[in-house]
C-alpha cells in the first residue's frame, strides 16, 4: 500500500462530491446533519471553494486507486491550518489510509504552526484517529442536535 496525495483542481469537483457522499453517508444517515455533512455539498459549492486561495482539496490515492479526499483550509498570514474534512471510501477505512493521508497532508504545509479540526463526539473511532495523530480536544463540545455534538481538536507544532 503506497498512499499518495495530489492537489485537486476544479475539474475534480464531481469526483470530490462522489467521494464525500460515499464516505460520509453513514454519518448523514445516523445524525441527520444535513447542514454540515460533506455528503450534502453540491458540486457548485465544491467548485466555489477552489476560488478561495486559502482552500485546497487533495486527492488521496492508494497506489493508482483513488480512495478519498482531504480539504485543507488556512488563514492567510498566520500559521493556522485546518483539516476541513477527510473523506475515505468505506471499503478503505480502518486500514491506516486516513492516518497516512493526514500525515502526508500536514507535511505539505511545513509553515503550519497549528492544525485544527472538528469531529463528531459520538464517534470514538474518529476521536481515536485524531488523538493518535497528536490532536487534543479544545473547549466544550458544540451541541449540534440531540443526536450529535462536535468536538474541536487542535495540534500545536510550535516549540
């Protein structure tokens, strides 16, 4: 298994939408989080993200097979970076691909001083993944619905 990342282009918007839908549908079904779940993003919304200089999508491949996508967002002039979403196809989850892809993505931005993300509090597997990668919970979870809360996580790289 050789994980590689490549920068996506606006021409990849439909592919990104399909990857996000396939990877996040289980959470959409479980939590009914239509307003924030990446599975609900339209192709137009994804395309619009490419016009923002501080927003990149990366395509995740295992050898030559596309298995997911990662969205990276940052604040211009700061060292603050954010994992805006990671979507790995269900049949490739639980194999360490997400972990490798996140590490590779972080290494593409050596100027980052901090990395942030939010994830679903009720999903221990997701929390474990991010904690294993050095992310720590920050503040109180945000209650999104009676079914779901979001927990904010941060990793500081500055010495």
